[in-house]
């Protein structure tokens, strides 16, 4: 399998995760994972027009950012990607921190930062909010359905995190909470703060 991927332009160190087809730009989008150490790694995206023989990377080739869940936008040549930053001190990997919500034009390869860490306004009693997972695109990407995390301090001074299904409006950067998720509801393992190592490619 490694040789087959290498023959079509994919780095042999990367492991295939998922394949998408973006009909408006007629491109295949391949999601890959590269492990940096046990439980820590980065995800990236490659694209190939259906008439081409090889893939080309459309996300930056670095070891600091991981391009997580991918959402296609019907009737438009763009996708949204949730981006996390890998936290590292000296040579030790510490975990993940939410970095940004980015839009990629699959026709031109142009990357636009829609939201970045610190831009999402937190509501009382929350002190920090971030996007943990992209779920669905609506209105040609003007509205995204996401899972979002809201961090607050309890009366005892402990940090607590609550998760909600939210609507995010990409033109304004505003959001609206829709449904609170229970503690046992499935959600992504990464958070908006430095955490213990969690498997990215599992």
C-alpha cells in the first residue's frame, strides 16, 4: 500500500484515512495522517482532479498544525477544515490546542482563515470557547453546524467543559447554541487547551 500511494504523489510516511469527492471542482480529496510519536500526529489533505494521475498537497507541509474534520459545501468549490495546533516544549509533545477554522478553495488551492483562536466570544459564565468538530455545511458554507466546547470555572475553582451543538455563521464569526451534549455523548478527544496525549489517527 505504501508503494501504491507513493506512486501517485503521497508521502510514504502518511496513513490514508478517508477519501472525498468534490463534484463542483471535480476533485478527489484524500485525508492522511502522519504519526509524530505514540498518540500524537498531524492530518493533511491531498487533492487530485479526476483527469490527473497524481495528488498534490493542499495543506501546509509542517508539523505544527493538524487539519482535522473536513466538511464539503454543496454547490460550491470550497471545503471547511477544523485546525488544531500541536503544543510542544523542547522535544516533548504536550497535546493539542484549537487554532482556527479554515476554508479552502478546491479550485485554486487558496486557504482563507475564517476564525482563529480568541475570536469566538465567550458568554458568561464561560471564559473560553472553541470548535471541537465540524458536522455539516449549510447555505453554501455561510452556516456550519459544529460541536463546540465551553470552558468555565466551577464554584470550587475547578475547570469544567461543556459541549454544545452550535450553528456558526462564517461571514460574521457569530454562533448560536442549539443543543447541550450529555457527558456520555460521543465527541472529539482534542480540546482547546493543552492536554494529555490523545490518539489523532485512531
